[in-house]
C-alpha cells in the first residue's frame, strides 16, 4: 500500500516532463517579434523545471517522513464521478437539463435519500427554477436540446 | 470627503441595502452548511451577478465573504462542525462551552468578536488601501514581477497542505495560465486544436470546479456522518465580566487577523489559528483553553473576520488575491470591467468606497442575524446532504456555462472538480492552484516587459530596490524556516 503513495510524485514528474516535451514542439517566433523578451516556450519550460525541483524535494520528504496511508474512495465518490460522464453523454445527446435532472436524481438516491418523490422533486424543481431565473432575469440562452428546443421554439 | 460620501451612499440606497440584507442571509446559510464555505459560495454565486452593476456585484460577493466567514462559527459551536475552515479554531472552545449549557453565551462572544474584527479591518482597509495605492503607482514591470513572485512564495505558508505541495500547486496554477495564445507572439500553447481556448482558460469554470465540484466529491465520502446538536435557548450578549476577559484578546486578534489578511495568499483560516494560539499564549488562564474558554472563541473569531478586510487590501490595490475567496472577488472585479490596481483608486474611487461601505454594512447585518436568528440558521445545517449537494451540482454546472455561454466551460469545471478532488485527497490544497492561475499572467507579462526594459538582462531586476526587496522577502519566506532550523541545529 505504501508504495502506491509514490505514485503522486512520479505522476507529477511525468506530467512535468511531458509538458517540457510539448513545449519544445512549440513554434519559435522570429527575433524581430520577440526582441529581448523570451520565446513562448521558455516560460512553461521554466515553470516545469521549478516543478521538477519541488517534486524532488517532495520525494526527499517522503523518505524522511512517510505520509499517512490514503483510504480508497468509496462507492458514492466513484459513482458521483461516473455521473459527470453520464451528464456529458446526456447533454450532447439529449438536453443539458435532462442531464442535470437525471444526475441530480441518481446522486440524491446513491447518497442516501431513498424517498423517490423527494429526489424527483429536487431533480425537477431545482433545474427548472434555475433555468427560469437565468432565462428571464439574466437573459442567458442555454444550448439547444430536446427541452430547450420546445421552449425556444 | 468624496470617499466618506461614497461610503455613506450605501446606507441610503434602499436597493443596495435590500441586496446586502438578502445576501447576508444567503451568506450565513452558506456559512452554516458544512462544506459550503465563503469560497465555494462566492464561486457558485459569481455567475448570478453578471447583470448587476459593478458595485452591486462586488457587494454581493464581499457580503458572502464576510457573512459566511462569521457564520461558520454557528455550527462550530452548536454541532462541533466548522461551517468553514476559518472557524475550525472556534470548535476548540465553542463546542465545550455549548456542552456546558452555555451555547448562547458562546455564540454571543463569537458574534461580538466577529463584528469588532470585521469593522476594525474595514477601517484599516479604508486607511491602508489608498496609501498602498500611492506606493503602487511607482511600480513598473520589475516591481510587479517581484511582487507576484513574493505573492506566490507566500503560498508555501497556507495552512492546508505542506509548503512544497502548495508551491507545486501554485506552479501548476501558473502553468494553467499559459494555456491559449501567447500574448506577444500569438504562439498557441497547449490548446491541442481547441480554438475556444485561444483566450486562455476562463477563471470562473476553473474556480467552480476547484472549489465547488471538488468539495461535492469530498462530501460524497461523508454521506453517512451523524450530526449531534446542542440545544440553544437564546443568544446572550457577553456580560461585563466577559468583556473584561476578552477585550485585550479581541484587540490583539484584530491586529493579527488584519495583518495576516493583508499578506498575499494568506487568509482567515491561518489568521484564526494564530489568533487562537496567541490568545492562549497571553491568557492568564491558559488551562481553560479547550474546555470552553471565552477568550479562545474571541481570539479565533475576531482574527478570522479581521482577515476579511485585510485580504481585500492586496486584492484591490495590487490585483494580488489575499485569499481563495478574494481570488474570486478579483475575478468578479475583472468580469465587471474594473481593473484591480492602483488606478482603481483614482479612476473609480466612488466604486471602491461603495464596496468598502457594503462590507461595513454586511458586518452590522450579520451581527443582527447572529444575535436574533442563530437558532434558525443552525437548523439549516441539518438539511440532508443527499438533498443539498445535488443542488450544488446543478448550480455549479449552470454557473460554469453562464459566464461565456460555452459548454466547454462545463467540462472544464467538471475536469477541474476531479483534479481538485484528487489533489485534496493527496494533501494538495486547491487555493494555490487558483491563486497561481490568477497571478500567472501577471508574472509572465511583467517578466517579459522587464526583460525588454533591460535588453534581456534578467539580473538587472535585482538592481531595482523595491523589486530586490520583494525578491529577498520571497527568498526569506521560502528558505527562512529551513535556514533558521539549520542554524539552531548547529548551535545545539
């Protein structure tokens, strides 16, 4: 289990190296434009170099004082993240408000509210009220979908 | 004189008074709901201020800031769960005092100390901000570059996370600011063909993700937590005896809180912890701390509310956020076309002092609510999480969409929610990422301009006295504790 904790700095180091490699692929601007300033790639590379130094210090700290074990996520956390994906899918295929309502309903249910009518009311009334507020007061148009098409005509 | 009349105009504008009253209620509700602090609340509410006038919009955000910071103490005292991280120190003595049947007294001390702290810091804000603005007029790119580096170095001492982890978060935040087209050369950086990112990452969806959605995922782990409440009959104002005990503590914490608030990137949480420990250090009865000491409550509460006004000083004058919530207020200023910085104090002096006046009014309003409606607000904290957090989800995704009416912003908010959650799980605080994102553009632009000024000779920055001063401060802030530790080790 303890070995798993090293994943964090290793992941961060790999991320920093990846950013450096991507930065090296960025276009080089002519001297006339850049002048005495720096190229667009220089600043991200500089930042990631600092990050690599900080990650090395973090590694050293891990050797000296090993952090406490991190508990694994529970079902509701993973399911909530899955709901984000479901929301994405429903938004692009049906309607953003259908996505919100379905996710709210399922989130409420898996988080422990077993009364279906309470979840249903929450999932229907809340997005409805927010929609009306944003549409009528803030004049914000929402993306087209099954429901918004009916409303906008 | 102009300043005073601008401040006073807030107290004669019925619409603004009604707005601040309504927002104070909302702020107190946000503050008492565990997990929903001032930062999360401000992030969610920012899109709702889009159609408001700049003064009204910033008044809403700053009222949320001061009232939610105070309200965290209600649940800290009654259910031993701080509504905000800034109230964590209040639980040490607030809850034990409540358990003794003196919940009303504990809340009374918290309300009075918070109000004094808040009002004191706004007075300091009114005096210090214009003075600092005058100094800031002299700043050129090297000074601004050094100042932002100093601001970033201060991330090391944010309470949550370790120094190194906070700095990594800050650097990550600065890197995020490089996404999009580079301003001088127009070279596209890290866009991966997505032209909606040409102008860079929008702050609001990133903040909604980092603060609101990541908190939702954190709360998903505590769905079965049982909350125990302490009965509250009525809130009592402190007695003469209490005042005798706590007045010195309140004054000391006012100073500590305001000073810590002014430091870039520090906030109410650090202030309350230091305020509490100093109250204990100077107390005649330190043994009472942890068992229901009114001095402990006063020390923590005066300091955390004093930090709110203090944190507005660097935010308004230098464009450097003093805390996570002021980072959102800073974005609010930008969204409403106000340019934070020294020029704000000459170009829009009325607006600035109306914002200060709104904060002052909010302090008096939460005092009234704390004294007369704390019992009612405490009940709000018992709203079941399975009902509350789906609502937060809906508000977050719609809020993320509303700013630019772009679905990409929703996905950005959700992605940063997941990033923020895993960062927090591994001991990284999310506030440094937010502060880094805001300061990133300032750092790069001022570094570029400094290099142009000095014909590419970067070391010339060190020859500028003020710039050198800030860089030395940054160095001492980062390495000072280690050097001091090594010296004391050698001496032993």
